[in-house]
C-alpha cells in the first residue's frame, strides 16, 4: 500500500541458484534499478482513523526491457528465472513506527524460460574447435584469470561454442586453450603429464595480449558473438606434475599455503623463461611420503638439501639425443629434489620468499626441457677439465637465476661466445631455444628479445594438496633446542635425524621404520625443526667436529635434547658397493677392538633392514662387515651404534651412535630392480580424467619405469650467494608437523596389514617379479604411496637409481647435493658402480684446518685398476653460512683428499660469487672442503751433509701436507725440489745431481725450506729453515764415500757407525763410536766386525787404486795383538783377499803425548781428540770386474783400545 522507492531486477541462469543483475535496456546508464515509476491510478484512498490506519493502494504499468547481452549473460539456458525486488519508500507515514531498516516489500519471480546470451566461439582459422576451454579475466584485475565454468571448466562443442552459462562483460580478456592431440613418441615419452594447446594469447613483455576475433582489441568490446581464434603460432604446453612431501605437514597450514604459493610462482617463472609458451598445469601434492617414488618433485624435510634434478627426467622411457656421430646422450626417468627450505645464502633457518620457487623453476629447466647449466663450464685446470663458474652467458635462466636480468631461455641470435663456454654450449653445442624446439617442435623461438612476460595473467596452474593416506598426529610445534655440553655452539657439519615409526610396541625396541634427514641445526641457536615428528619418534643430533652427540625418544611436552661429549667416538664410516646388492662396511676411529658394534640400513623412506652382525675387527680397531641385501638399495641411511643397552629417560647418557647418508649410481645391468613395497597401498586413482583441462586430455602417468635417481643429475642451480641472510627463526611457514590423527596409523601405512602397497603377496607388481620386470623400484625400500593415487592408472615409479647410457655426462651427486663428481665421458659398463656417501666423521684433519660442512666418500667398483673416477672433477657448492659458522673466510677454502693414509691439498678453484670450489679428481677416496692454513715445521734434516751425486734427503718435523716442495737456498743458487710425503712428520726429496758445489770450497751449505702447496694465498712456508751441506765429489772415481751422507753404501756388523769431527766439520767411519771396541768374550778366541761396500765395477777405473785416510789405536800385548785389515772380493763376498793389515798404536805403543797433527772429534772429550790421519794407497790394477771392499777389525780376549777411524775412501 505504501509508495515504493525503487525496484531492482535480477536473473538466474540456473533456475534460482545464482543471481546476477538484469540490466535495463532503456536506461541511459547500465543499471538494474528503477527509481521513478509513473502512478496511473489510486485504486483506494487511505483510511485514517483514530485508532487505525489503512494506506492507499496504487497501481502502475511499466515495461522493463532486459538487455541480456549487457547483463553479461554468457551462453544459453532453458532454466532462466527473472526476479523483481521492490523496496518501500522512506517517506514518513502518520502514526507509523520509526524503522531505519529497508526491507523488501515485494519480491516476485517468473517461471523458467529459455534465453540465449553472448556466445563464445573458438576457431582455428575458420574451423570450429571442440574441446577448448576459455579463461576469463575481468577488467578490474591484471592477474588471476580463471577457467569459465570453474572446475571442471566448460568446454566448446563440435561447433566451437562454449557450453554452459556464466558471466561476460565488456573489457573482459579471454584466453582460449585448444587441446592438441599428441602422437608418438610423445605419448609414451610423457604419458598424460604433458598437455599441448594452441591459444589466442600473444606474449608481451608485461603479460599476454588476447585479441578478440580478427580485431586488434585485447578485450571484449561487442557482446553477442565473441570469437577467439587460436593458432599454432601461439602454443602453450602445460605440465601436470606430482609433488610429494616427505613429512606430514597437515599441522602446519602456513607451510602448505606457502608451498602452494611457491609452486604457482615457479610456474610463473617458467612462463617467463619460455616467453609465455610453457607453464605448470595441475599439481597434486601428497604428504607423509605418499607416492614418494612416483612423484616428479620430492620435497625433503631437510633444510640442507641443495636443489638438483635429473636432466630430462620427465621422460618415462630412455630417450636418446644424438649430439654427433660419435656422441649420444640417453636421458632416463628421474625426479627433482628440493629441501623444505632454501635460500641463496645457505642459511638453514629460513627461505627467502623468492628463492625457493625460482630455483625450482631453474631445476625444472633441467628436468622438463633437457637444458644444461649456463653458470657452469669446463676449463683446463691442473691437467684436467674441471667445473668452473661462468657468468658471460647473459640473460639465461639456466645461469645465475638470482640475477634479475637472467629470466629467459637464450635464442640462437643471442648465443654468443660467452654461452658457448658453458656446460650447455660444451655438452649440447646449441642455444637453449634450439634445445627446446628440438624436443618440443611446437614451441616458437622468439624473434625478438622479450624480457617478459612479467606476469602470467591467467591461473594456468592449480594446486591440489591431499591429506596423507595415513595420518600421523605430528607435533604441533616440532622445535627442539639442543643443550651442548660445555655450552658449545654447533658446527657446520652437525646433522639432525628423525627416526620415524617405532617398529613394535615394546618400549625397549630401538628399531624404526625409516629416517628423516632434518639437515643442520640452526647455527648459533642450537635449534632443530623436526618436521613430521610424533610422540615415540627418536631424535638424534651428531656433531663430530665438536665430539658431541645425543639421541632421545620424543615424549609429550619435550622440547630439549641433551648432547654428550665423547672424544673417543670419532667413527669414520665408508660404504663400498661390491655389487648392486652387496655393500662392504668399514668402520674406523671408534676406539679399541672388541666393541659390540651394530649397523642398520634404511632405504630412503623404506623400512629398515635388521641389524647387521657380526663385525670383524683387527688389532688397530678397524671394523669390517659385508651387508647382502635382497634387492638394490641405491639411496638411504646407515645407522651405526655400540650396543650399550636401550635408550632410557632422561637420555643424558646416550649410547655411542651416528648416522650417514649415501647414494649409489651405476649400471647394474639386467638386475635393476626389486625389493621394497609400495608405501600407502590403495587410495583413489589420481587422475583418470580428474581436472580434465580441455576435453579429454590423456590420463596422467600410465606405467613406465621407476622415476628418479638416474639420468644426468644436475644440482645446485644458481649457487649459494655469499654467506649472509639474517636468521629468521624457525616459526611461521618454516614449522613442519601436522594435525590431528586422521585414522590409519600403526605399521599399516595405507593398504592394510602386511599388504604394504599392492595387493596380497604380490608386493609391487607381478608375483615373484618384485620390481615390475626389471624396472627399478625406487632405490629399494618401501615406495610410499603404492599404486594408490596414481595419475592415470598406475603412474610411473620415478625414483630409484636409473642411469645414463651412452656418452652423456652423468655426474655423481652427494645425497645432499653439495658435492659433485663430473666427467664429460662418464660411460658406465654393466657391473660398474660408484657411491657418494656423506661422512659422519673425517680422519684427523691437518693442523690449522677446519671442515666446512660435511666430507664425502667417493667410491667406485668394477673399473680397471687405477682408472675409476680419475678423469673428471670434484666440485663443492658450499653454503656461505657454513663458512660464517666456522668463523672462517672464503679465501681460506680448498678441497682436500684422503687416500686412506694421508690428506692431500688439491689445487682448487674457488669462486666466491657462486660459492663453487672445484678441483681435479684424484679417484676414489674421501673429499672435504677445508678452511685454514697448515704451516710446516722442520726439526731435523738427514743427512746433514753429503758428497754423493744422488742422494735422498729426509726431512723430519710436523704438519707436512701433500703436495709439498723443498727449496734449497745455497751461496748463489736456489733449487726447488719435489717432496714425497711419507707422513705428516716426514718428507723425502732427491738432491739434484747438478747441485752447486764451488770448486774453491770443500763444502757448500744450504738452507732447507719446506712449503705446503695449494694453501690459501699459494703456499705456506716454514718459519725456520733446516740446514744441509754438500761436499765436492771425487772426480773420475768408480767408488767413493766421504761418509758425509750416511752409511747406505756399506753393510755393517758390530758397532761400526759414522762420527762427526772437528774442526774440519766433516765425518768419518769408526768401528766403536762410543769408546773402546769390544774384546772377544767366552770361549771365542776372537771377535770380528766389519763394514762391506756395495758392489762396484773396476772396468770403469783402468789401473785402479784404493786411497783412504785413517787412524787406529789397537791393543798390542806381546803375542796378543788386535788387527785391522783391508780386503777385496771378486765373487760378491764368497771369498776375500787381504790387501793391507794394520796393528799397534795401542797400550804399549805410541804414547798420546807424542802424537802430532791431531784433529779432535766433536765434543772435546772424545777418544779421538788427538787423532793423526794416515793416508794410504793400495794398488788394485790386478783386479777386474765387479768387486767389493771390506774393512775388518779383529780383536782377541786380552785387551781393547780406541779402534779404527776411516775416511775419504776412493777407488779411481
């Protein structure tokens, strides 16, 4: 009855489900509101009484012309409903109650009727395209365009018209995606994971132009019929990927939100890299390790993993690329490996927002597009081709991806000399876009330099985060604080591990199902984030650099871990694969023999094998054993401990224990798989249509071999940059965990009972054929996820030790991605294996050195002797934060090699910008990146003097480090000699034959210096030199000895030895250097001692004669007389002929006071303080051939005296 203020018109295309404004066609501006309506008649007058009021009733006639097109009606519907809402006037009415609320006084709607609005038609030229989908971006937005129709999106019919109803407005931007069928080899190569579309989108530096029809307008201008023309000139490839988190993160929604954002951001980077021609499509994220070996991308719980990927690992089948008539690279199925966090500074506490997604995009460049790095190259260094940093390939996203100018794949026109020097140029010999178009011929090489698209306007990427198949009830806050003994702060080599899922219910049970590597405790804070930890799990931290370790079972309310100091527990563990199933373990540094050592092997996220017994030990405390497995386990962890009883609260005295990681690569031949059960079991089929992106694309997955672990694994994309980055703690998105227990549990991780992923006794495909007929089952262990939510019915196991055939480079990468062995021609024959194992501890380091991060054991088997892993280079992509934690400088870094006996400092290239250290490989052994300087110290030089032309100089001291050199500094000359390291305290070097000995002096004195090479700044030299003298040699002699270089030319019996003399500063040979010679004892009438020369040839000395000088004082008591004789042998000592005899000068001969021309022996109180030299010459012309000389002293039982002193023996 009361007048109304306005009428509003609405329509619903689906019978009243959703309502939209119905625009009035007669209004001057677009509106659905009527505010003025002419009043035709007053049907009844108002009745105003004393106690009541009846309003007047009015009627009016109004024709509302609904503009269907301007209302944004898209498509057609047979179930349209029109509605009018009339709102009452606010005019005051007498006797009425005040009311500020505006209410609908009248609402009426029509019966359903048919309406056709604006139609979208997708064409290719003039041909209608069916199965296409269309994205819409409203005028007020510059990003976030979504498919019309939602999920699943509307698609076009056989006439090209988009089915369904929706909204469309002038100014909208529309992107049409027309799916294109794929033929072989692409269907078998990628299964359903790659979708190809032709679009109407034209990439620009800032985004994407979406022309409407044949107009130049990028937006909708005219409604009615909107035509979108797709073209092969505008291709778009979307990759549908599976991601698996190692842990259950349901309790950490902030991390999951960040992960979703980062995955979409990585897709935007790929979109930019490819000039708008490729991106990620539908991404499914599993948790708790579900579908671990089927996933394309693995996200580990560690904060230390350097991102790395298998080059070309997206393929399902081995795929060859012919580089030249003599070189073929074969790519194998593989995976991308990411840590839970990552930043360019190597700070384990945080992820800088831009770094994780951009490095993932870089790794996807390897994985999806077969691209090599352009920030690395090969250069000649130290006699080998070693990895080196390259920054001359401008603009490449496969270079320093943190550089804001490196956002593209490089086209041939921009592929200059700077790019040709990179791995991409050297390995593939072509520009990046040439590689892309070779593998994906639909892509178009950019004609011009396009730094964009700066944004991806349409949401081409969707992320579906799934709940774990079996929830675990993780801790709400998995942060633990470490109580180091003596208030120490953790080192850069400290590692934390979480042993998950205790096996059995006995509280004394120490067996767990699998291990999470948590990475490095936060430096300076002694804090660990134990992602996925639950009550009953076991948390361990090992810091051998500090000789501290600790483990405990997690209990409610627990947040601290006590560490213990034990300097006797310094295990050095080496894992050596003998075959794909047989591993030899060697343990050193654990103290005395006889310990009850135990070891248990954990496949990567696979159930642990039982403890290994027994170990054999030798007297030096080296323990060895051989572990034989039922199937290959190519990645995992080894737990080692001393059986000292079970863990008991309060865990302040933990047993001696440690854990190491390893990865094995190689060519196992036909026996490539087997073992391990799928973890997760059943579950829904992941895909099979799923979010069908355009009318029927192929199912995702579809069989194939095990993904991951193989191919040319390329790591590190874009190196650590420096060492900064503030420590932002561990909260927020950096806090793993998971929500409430969502069922399941126990040992049954999806699949029920003993059937762990695949149906009854058939564990993993094919009855007794464990591994699907030779396919690698993920590196052994339990494949978490099993058949479960496979995309496309079966999915492809992508994990576990594939390999590269042919001559492609297949670097060996450490489990954490930090160390790489690279060889251009790494062609593995059947039965050849290599292993990279991180070291829980290292052999004692050289003085002044400290380890930066962990060391790594590089092992090989099946190679010819002395050939394994020697032709390539070893590289460390170190974390700058590790250098800061150790309070060292990057200028002090160098790679060191332990060959089983001693350390060797390798000639190392260090690039501090890219945090890359490289050196020539020395083959199997332990490699470590050390910082610091080792300065040698000399204590003695032996001999102190010599006259020989060839002589070995022995230098004793400390802190000698290979390679070293010896420098002799003489009166006028300087000699640099190669040193042979006997030990860290002994060096040997050969004195050169041309050593300076001036003719006018009898002896040349030299300072002896030792330099440890390959030290920071070049070399470290001793602070104080040793000393050495060289006497002039006898000219034309065939034998001589001045006794200045030891007694190596003589065989001695008795006490014969060399004694020093003064003031001549030379040496002589004496039969009794410490006093009188000895008389015969007991029943023996005489005692004989002698020195016998080495054989020498008289034909070299025609008319030879023997000269020497001597002095003697022999006992002479009448008929009892001691004798000295000179003898010669021509039959190598079988018989002897006397040349001369000497006696006298003893008790009753030549009083000392009558001796003249005396020379004192060093020390002043020597028995030879008054010696008088006698020169002798003996004719040897009657002898020929090879001879020996002998000087003999024969004494009887009656008396003894000083003896015989001999010097300057010469035969010439």
